[in-house]
C-alpha cells in the first residue's frame, strides 16, 4: 500500500486525505495545531458560493483599494508599509488582469463541480454541519453596482451557473427578514452555506475510520524528495522525527509558500486576512429577525450565513498586512454596525469575533498538481474560496497522484 503524507489539516488537507484514503492509500496528515480546522477553516463566512467565483484581478478592485487605503474600516485595507513579498505579489496580481475573464469562468466551473462532491461526502459519512440549501442573494444598493454585477453575471453564466436578477420585491420574497432599500439583486438558488469547522472535523473523523493517521502539534521543518520518495522531518515539542513516504502533498495554507521554498518551488501565496463575527441568537425573537438565506452586500463586501437555529455568521474585509492574526476592533466594528443597521432586531450582546488568513495566489487560482521534484504535489492557494473549491481540488490532486505512481489499476475505487 502506497504511503502519502498530507501537510495541513484544514479543509483542503482533510478533503485531500479523504480522497486519497478512498482510493486505498495509507495517509498520514501533519498539522502544527492540536486539532484539525483550527486556522482559516475555523470561522469563515460559511458560503459555498459559485456565485462568488469572480476573481479580483480587475481595474475596479485596484481603484477601490487605492481609495480605501487611508480608511481603517475599509472593506479592503492595504498596510502601506513596504515588504518585498507584498509588493511583488501585488505586481503579479496586477499582471493577471488580462486573464480576469478566463479565470473567473474556470473558477465558476470548479465551484459547481465541487458542490456535488461535497454533498455526496456529507451524505455518505453522515456529517452534520448546519447545511442550508436556500441559495445566496447578492444585494446592491445603487444602479452602478448592479450594472457592474450584471457584467460579472455574464461570466458566471458562461461558467455554467444558474443565476438571475431579482427586483427589490422579489428579494424580500426570497428573504422576508431583509430590511432597507435596494436597487436590485442577483439570486443563485443552487448555492448553499454551512459550518466549515463542523464539516472538517466530521470529515477528519471519517478519515480516521478509514485508517488515516493524524499527527498534531507537529512543525514540519524540512521536506525533500528523490526517486525513492518524499522525506519529511518534523518536531513534536522538543522531539525531532523523520519518515519516508511514497508521496507528499502540501495543503498548508499560508505555510505552503515556506515549504515550497524548501523544495525549490515558487508558490507565491500571500496571507489576506478576513474577519468574522458569530452572533448568538438566544431566543425566538432574535432567531426570527435574522435572515435564513445567505446574503452578500456588494457595497460593504459583507457576507452572511445562518448556522443552525441559534447562530448568525457575518464576515468580510480583506486586509493585506502580512502574517498577522490580530483581531482588530476597528475591523470588527463595521461588521457589528452592519448588523445593527440592516437587522436592528438582531441583538449583538453575544458576539464572538474571529480573524483568519486566506492563502491567496496572484491570479486567485489554487495551485493543484505536481511540483518540480518527484513525489511532491500541491493543493493550496484557494484564497477566499477554500470552502467552496476544496472538494473538487482534492479529487484533482488525488487523480494526479494515482496517475503519477501508476497505482490507478491497483488502488481501491473512490466509489467503493
């Protein structure tokens, strides 16, 4: 039985481990945390959103970013302090603008394919994760934003998405709790939401039932490979360990860049911080006041998800500030104010704030496939769509491993 090391136990690493275990591989997952899904997979916006597949490489994003630079509460915030990595990443980001259309359409296709994989896994393994299959409603407060969204909608439809424009009255029919005045919206009935942390923990338990081994509190400090396989060296506290595997797959989020550098690869991932708050809905009145349908407010760049009866998740912002996990009050406050403005009957006296670092590549596309060195693969760099895309990129990298090691004919069928 071929042995495989997966580096990282977030949503990408755990879905990868599951896809490989289903194919008959012996899988070991490494993570520096004590449990799976404790970094970016802990408290994101919750949206499984093909409707949010537009990549950010367009002139409008650049102009908005420049306008917002001096606002601490801006939806997109760039710390102007110069670092080589930040500004080379931004230069490459700008260089990808000509590929905006192609990458948006391709991301949409990936997101649609991922959806069914994730639903199938959840049903097969009996994973409860507060899934809501009520669609996602994008709301626009003015004509200019709505018309810009219409142009994006053409690309999403080209990628195969069923998404339609809706009037303000139709928006309130879709989500009766919606308040305020809007110019219009777009509704994607096939999109959904769920708790990424619950899903990843549930899938990790399923992996263990399939024989996957998890090594937590482990810091990978060296990775190498040759024709004989992949070699990992890691620390568990003061103890150093090493082992050889047939293959290794890097799913380490923002840590993937460091590991890739050890291997002689350039995987240009920048940590883009996002924030969320989870509002406790402690009584019947607050539960009725909070929306059930997931929302995206284009002007504020804020998304919402309803997680079960008693939790309301609000998330947003993109902060370019290096590997900084601090939860800043001036970034949390706009999320609270948004709830208080648009859903005034939702109490905000029980709120849990969170911040996580999205692993973003300059072209906003995940890095999936083989490395330069033999027996090394990547499945990383999913940015703000890790929850949305992970189920399909896990299948893609598992197929790449099977093809490379010639085990296609001997490994167990993933459908068995």
